[in-house]
């Protein structure tokens, strides 16, 4: 999180009862090169003290001998002021050691004798400016850290109002009305959030408005940005116009696609969390809106998104096509998948879940055939896409490339192992367990000799076919006993047993307890 800080020179205050000495100093020194600007002058210590108290210049250059209040007394009284921050340099014609001794006691930066040497005093000024810059940076870093914590607390929890006001008031946030939380997302390649922040700051800096901006790391390749409506006056207070401008400029700076998601406008700083939450919701419309415009919560083509899954039949079809290396069919099914993502208004997270389901199933299939999934060069890229956001067309290209590569590998493994039919039989049992399944009937369905099929099934999976069917049915029965109130005979029928007593006998043999005992144990 960060806000813009105006570049400015440190203030230096000249105190000397001789007007010509003051003017001489002003003309002698290259103040700007030394990091200072002369803010005021005084010809006596009493007036100088009032000015220091009210204006707190970073540096005071003073003579010692002055009317009313001399230079050393001025320094002494300044140090007694509450929150005194000014540094002092003494320029004097008096070389008495007692003056220098007191100056050291008061922490004076330098004790310079008249006539002033230009190089000597400029060297002192640069040293003071350097030390002051370091102090200021430490202070600002602390303020930023405290403000970041307060802002993060405001977004993620119930804020401590007192701490929030204290740390954010310096940024003029608490006195502003009208805020919008915006999420900026770099797509298709890893971009460090520092680079994102620099790119967005560059865009804002090009506008001459004095923006009040807070940044917050939102996630991988994502940056949260709080914008006050007074800052978008140049865009006729249309936040989408401002965001589109940021989107276009940031894309050019980062050399990648950039997406922007905008939460709802809120009036008071205490409501910023609501704007943040709606910006997060806007992000779920990522694959449903036009890619070249910002997505504004409440202003999308679809009123809502759906957290659902694709039809099981589509998954099944795609997996069979991959196993059989039917490249044209794979491409067509992937097109269908991505069309459904949009026509059925899938949320971004639902798209991610659907794609990951296929990826994990393909990897599992490769492993089941004793294949090495690490041979898939595209695997790491599709696994990374979960962490590196991608636009819809890039996601589809990566996903398809992975599936085609996996299909080619599985084809090779199939030629080596000849187990593709066994996997299809196993999958058939997994989805048709409630039907009357016998070795002979399944063998006929898949045009195999029953004896050969039984031997190959046992060799492939380490179980006899009938034992595997029983295992699937009992596992499904356990699920129904846990999740439903069906009676025992109804559970038996639903998993393919026509005789309830036979079901109870087989269940007890496999599970070590009766169905009734199993249900009772899981509910107690």
C-alpha cells in the first residue's frame, strides 16, 4: 500500500540581526542543490522562537549575538518546546570556546565562523539534508506500515476506529466522501506486484490531479486500489472511464493483458469493506464480460454468476476422447466446455474447478498406467495457471495443449500396456453399479471373451471383477447410509442388490458390521 508524497525541499530559517548578512547568505549558497529553500528570516531571537514554534522549519541558521534573545538562548528555548524538530547551524564572528562548548551541548550540527566559506557551509547543508531525509524516510515508512495495517484491518475485519483515524487522517482519507475499491489484475504472465504498483503509479502521476490513493496486495498478480471520487473529477466522476485509462496504460507498461474489477461506490470510509467485497464479486464475472473493458459490479451483462459444474457426461466423453487420442473430438469438446462456461454464466472459480477436475483426472489416468506425468511439458504451465491469472482465450489454449499432449502420451502407454479397455470397463462399473452387472454381460458389451476379460481385469487392478463390483456397491451404500434416511432395503435396491438380506450379509462381510450398525456409529 502506498500513497503519493509531494517532492519538496527542506525549509531553512535565517536568523541574524544584520540584514546584509542574511541577504549575503541567500545569494551565496545554492540552496536548491543542497536540498533546502529559504522559508523566512528574522532579526532577533524572540521573533525567531515564535516562528519556529508555529512553522517548525527543518533547519535554523542563526547568529549568536542578537538583541532580546541571543542565538544560544534561542536554541535552548526551542529544545524546550513540545515536539521540537528543528536542526541548528551557528554562523558567528565569535570564536570563544565557551560558545562552541554550549553549541555542542545543545546538539548543534555545526559551528561556522565568519566570514563564511561557501564550500564549507554547503557541505554542512548537504549533510544536514541527508540526515533529515533518512529521518523522514524512517518516519514515513513507519507511517506507511501503520496505515497499511489499519487499511488491511478495515478491509478484512472490524477496524479499531481510533487507530484507523489516527493513521489514515494524514492521507486525507477520513475527510473524503465517495470511495471505490478497484482490483487490477495482470494476466498471462507472472508480474511482481511492485512492478504493477509502479505501472499504476506512473499512470496516476501522468494526471495532474493530487490523488489520494491506497494500494493493497490483493493476491497473485493482483493489486487492490482504493480511489476517492474527488480524484476522478477529470473523468466526470465516472470511475469506469478512469479505470479503463489505468487498464490501457498499465497494459502498455507491463506488456501484458490487464483486467480491472470495480466494486460499488460507497460514501463513507467506514463502508470501504463493502466496496472491497463487491470488487471481489466483480472478479467472478471475469470470463463473462468483454476483455477490453473494466468489469463494474452491478453493471454486467449477466446479473449473476453460477458456482456449478459441467455435466458428468461431458467429462466422461472428454476423458474417453483423451484416452483414445481422438484429437479432433478433443478440440470440439473443449470448445463446447468453454461455450458452456459462458452460456451458463460460470463464475471464475467454477471455471477453475471444472478445468482442474479434468487436469487431475488425466494425471491420475497417466499414473494408473505407470506413466510419468512429468514427461508432460505442458503440465506445469496448466498447474501454474491457478496461481497466475490468465485471460479466457489463453486459458483455453493452455488447457487444449495439455490435453493433446496427454492424449499422445496415453496412446503411447496404451500401446505398451493394452489396458485401455479395462479402464473403460472399470469406469462403466463406476457409473452403472446399480444395474445387473455380470462378467459375461460386461464382456459381451465390450466384445471380449469372459475368461480373458476376467484374467486381464485381475491383472490390471489386483481384484476379481465380481469383487470390484461388490466394492463399488458397498462404498456407494455407505455413502447413502451416511447422507440419506433411506431404509435398508431401499439402500440395497439403489446400489444394485435385489435381495436385502443378501445385501446385509455382503455388507457385514466387507464392512465388519451391519448397515444398521454402520449408520448408528456414524450418527453418534
